[in-house]
C-alpha cells in the first residue's frame, strides 16, 4: 500500500497545479485536510457547478444512495462525468486533477446470537466483535466518456487491507494468506485495470485487467453498497474476474457487453484458469425509471474447479418517485462433476482447497451442484443525508456446494445510511436469518440467527 500511495502522489503532484481559489484551504497539508472535513461536516463547502452529462437523466440522488445511476459492471457509466471531490485531493491542491488518489477506512461492530461464526452473513463473519473491514487506497484516472469525439483512457489500482480480503481474494493473487494460512486480516489488490474509450456509437469502453464480476446490485468496496452486510445472493457468487471486457453503448437506452476472462476468482497464471465467456445486455426506459440488466457470466465447460461457476444473472431497478426505489436481482449457478463429500461414496475424490464438494445422491462419485437465489431491496430517501431500506433474500443451496450445508436460507434486514457531510457514513442495521431444511448457522448448531451491527466509513 505504501508503494501504491507513493506512485499516486507522484502522478498527482506532477500534474499542472490549478489556480488557487478564494475558498481553497490554506496552511500545510494536514491543516488543509482538517479544514475540508470541518466545512464538509458543517455543509459549508463551496458548491460546484452542475456537471455536464450525455446519458439519460440520473434517477437517484448520489447521496444518500451509493450512486445516482443504475449500475452495470466492467465499465465506467458511459456519458456521465466524474464529479466527485475528495478530501485528500483538495488538501494536495489538485481537486480537479484527472489522476486521483483517495480511499476510506471502514471499521464495524456486531452483536450476534451465534458464537462461532455468522456465515453465510458476509462480510462480518466473526460474531460479537469489532473488526477493521477495509482500509482502501484508490489510484485512478477515469476516461472522459461525456465527450464522444476522440479517444481517451483511464486506469485504476486498488489496495485493500482488512477482514474483507477473505471474500475478495482470487486464487494466486496473494491467496496463500487465506487458502494456506487462513489469516484473519490480509491484503488484496482487488482491482487493476486499464480503460480504453473510443467514440463509437454512444461510446465504447474496453477494460483490460482484473475487474469486479460484472452483474449485480452489490459490490466488494464498502461505499458502493446500500448497507453494511451483504445479501445471501451476493455472499456466494463470483467476486472478481481477470480478462478483457467491451462495453458498447448503442443508444441512451441500450448497452451490449462482451468479454472473456480467465475464470472467476482466479489469476490468468493459476492452474485453475479457464477461458470463460461473458455476455450482458442492459436496457433502460426513456424515463430511466426502469432498468433491466441480464448477464451470462464465466461460461465454459462448467467442470469442478476453483469457483468455476456458470452464472446466469438478471437485475431490475425501478424508481417509484423521487424518494422511493426498488432493486431486485436473481441468479442461477452451477458446477458439473463436483466431488461427493456426503460420506457414503467408495474412495471419494478430495476437493480442491477452497472449493467445496457437494452432497450428492448415495453412490455417486460426482454430481452437478446447482443453486439459485433472489434478493429485493426497497429504499427510501428521507433527506439528502439519510436513507432507510429493507432487504429480503432467498438462497437455495441445493447440494450444499456453496455454503457447506444443503438447505434453503432466508434473511430479512432493516438498515439505514446516515451521511455526515459527504465524507463520513454511518450504516446501522438489524438482520434475521433462517435455514429451512437443516441447521446451518453457528457451524450447524442453529436454524436462526439474529444480528445487529453498524459500520463507519471514513473517506479521505
């Protein structure tokens, strides 16, 4: 992380300095960043000019929600500007630099009726504890996709340290920390990619490198989510892919995406790499009150390997009015020829480290292990600094290959996000989980789990 921060500082400080405005903080860098937080928390930061956009009108307010636009993976939101301001960039006197360095620290606490672990609740798997979920540094340059007349480029580097590395880790990206040593805290370079933007149709972006698995409401990085914990649906689906991915915006309403990766959550140099196809289609209504995003992700022979999931995903967003909106996602996934670990097979195959076996029918050496899930979010903006929401979720792990126990799960979560200025977020929640067919919580000791907690995201 130190090396990455040094690189970012060199890139930022070598860019042309902007004229100092009358409202720009004075003093040394620490005094300037303290001044930024003071004005931010008191809502006295100078207002910025409205940013130009070429996309459909934004359906949401970026605060208190994670984004003002319906999301899609593998690309910046084409036609929208990078209008964010960051405390560190302002303190470095380069608030408008194309190259930005910023990040956050996100600790959390939780109370749970479980004592051994909270899984499949993620990321907060350790019950009744205080943890550092994420300490993250970003270095990025976003391509200018508002214009559509010339080529532009961007890049992104991420350094993540914390408890959450346990879920972002991809095999052979420093994965020995988890797969061999099972460390509670670890480091993961979650994202490293190059964006190449071309003025084709409404815009063509080609992403090369390691990027977030494209479909889905939720994301790995804490500020990009509605609440602290993740849904059951998210907890066991793919996290990152490494490959090349093209996003072509045909019109303001239609987007088509095609790509190929080395497989889910594996490095291209891993023994488990498999050339895997990705294809997605995104449609928004003319009002942008509805958005549908469907994907076939990581498609290959489907044979058992490290997270070699065949993933078919659909997401629907709906805006009821300026205050209320809904987000729904469902997927179906499977792997073929998964080893039987039910204990009644002669000479069972030992599963690969980090890749569970399945509970197959008696006498089978291997079987196909499918699962399906659906989640729904309903969110209300109370004011520009406060939102509340409710999430309900169903997962059917039919052969127990994803969670270790073959059962259906449900969860219901009530949550809120409170902003202090634009740089601090407090996210409390209460959650109730239930396993329907077998005891699955607290290492198989209970059917029910009550969870309450909160995290604090401090941006810099």
